[in-house]
C-alpha cells in the first residue's frame, strides 16, 4: 500500500491544479502559469524517474545492445518494431544514455498528450488527472513504445473527424512502426465517425455486459469449434470461459456501468457540447465491447483496455460539465476520485513500484535496481 502513496499524491496534485484553473478561469494569467506548472511537474515526475516498475529491465538492455547493423539482420523478436529501432539508434548515436532516452520519450509523450487533451476537453489538467487514474501510470512508465504509438494515433483523430484518409493512414502507419498493436487503429477510420443514437449505444453496452455475465466468449467459442478434438485446447476453453462476470472486480464493473449510464442520460448534451464527443463516445463503446468480449483472455483484454482508455480520460471530464448543479458535480467527481485512489492502492502495491527520481537523489544504480527487481518481482496472476 505504501508504494502507491507518491502516485496518489501526484494524481491529487494534478487534480487540484485542474480545479484551480476551473475556479479561476477568468484570471487568464494565473491559469496560464498553473497550466505551465502542471505540465512541467508532469515532465519532471515521469522524465526523471529511476528504474521503476518492470519494463525498464528489457528497454535498458535493448538500448545498450543496439547497433546500426541490426537493420541488416532485422528480426522482430529481437529488434522490435523498425520505427522504435530507428528512434533508439538515433538517440544512441547522439550519445543518449538510457535515462536520457526516458526523458526524451517523456517530452514527446507529454507534448502529444497535452495537445490531444487541449483539443478534446475544456480543462486539460482535469483530463490529465483522469489520464493518470486510467492507465496513465503504466503508459508513462512501463509502455514507452505503446504510449508513443497511442498518442500519435490520438493526434490523428482530427484527420479522422475531417475525413482525411491519407493523413490519418500515414500517422497510423507511424504508430504501427513503433508498436504493431497499432494496426487496430486502421479500421477505426470507418467506425469512430458514425452517428449512433443513444438507444444503439445502450443496446450494445447491454449486450456486451450480458455476454460477460453469462460467460460467453466469442474467441474461445470459435477456438472450441476449431479444436473440438483436441483435449488440451478443450480444457483451456473450459477454464477460460468460466471466468466471465465473476472475474471482473465489482468496483470496475460498477465504474463501467455508471459511466455508460451517465453517457446514455446525457447523450444529446454530450453531442451538443463538442463536435469531437461523437468520436469519444464511439471510442468508449469500442472500449466497452472489446474489453468485455475478450475478458476471458486477460492479457488481450488488458491491452485493449489500455489502448482505448483515452475515451475515459475525456468522457469523465465531459460528464462532469454536463451536470448542471455543483453538488451533483462534486458527488459524481468524488465517487470517481475515491474509486481511482482505491484502484491505485490495489494495483500499485509491489516493491518494484517504489518511486525513484533523480531530482530527489534516491535512484539506485542499474545493478542495484536489477538485483532488487530479481528478488522482489513476481508476475501478476492472470
């Protein structure tokens, strides 16, 4: 539990800055300084972090071992995506160490994230707090390739909204060059702009959660049909499909249902507030469907949840502004703040999550961190 404290404090800090800019929005100069301070704090918190969480163990070795000859002997399983290989090699050629690589990725990610949130919300600091609460920490610390790829895609949504296929396609290809999971963004050009009514939204949400409730697994059902004569696969299918509703924590289920219920109630208001909200609501629907229908395959569901969590960063803030009365806003926001704090206490709870920062002078050496990691890290139960 103690390992989550720095992350909770930083989340609340960004949240308070967002509230200040909302309460004092008539004071343009103050808001400008507070926003700048918030972005700078974000860069310092993530950019100067030490060897924390776990993906650094592979990224560090990767950075140390790369040479330009890797392009001549390219192998995805060893060299990863070509865009990331090129990016890493350019920085290494310029003399960048691994900590400098972290700072560079943080600067790029922060620019892309803030640019997206400024375009899709009225208060990007509040949305930044929602980002931290909804997979923001794992994206900013653990998933460097994936986070850059997702943020590039988010900045391509304007092309999708304006029906500019080739610029959108080009930015998606750039995302794919950093992380192959970004291939999922390509077909979204034909989906996210669709005009759905609130009843279609509600029907699809009900269907996907009913499928979760009864333990229906489309992927496992297909696998069962294809490998019905294979006893091993049949056993796997039975064990996975028994997961369903009972495998989802009640707090997450409640959060999903409250969010979807609020979107349904304020559907027309959301569409009138901002033209961009159609894309965000459709993205939320993709998030709900993809994570529910793949929930029996934990890694796939988790990864899809991370990819499409951007819908929550925006929609939660938009829903707050849809509420007319201050008391209702506080009640709605207060519930989610408590939920987010609880989730951080539950999920950020291992020694490898212990926060370190070069500016605080508490960063262990690489070897010390590796020894600590090898002694304390355990793969989470799936």
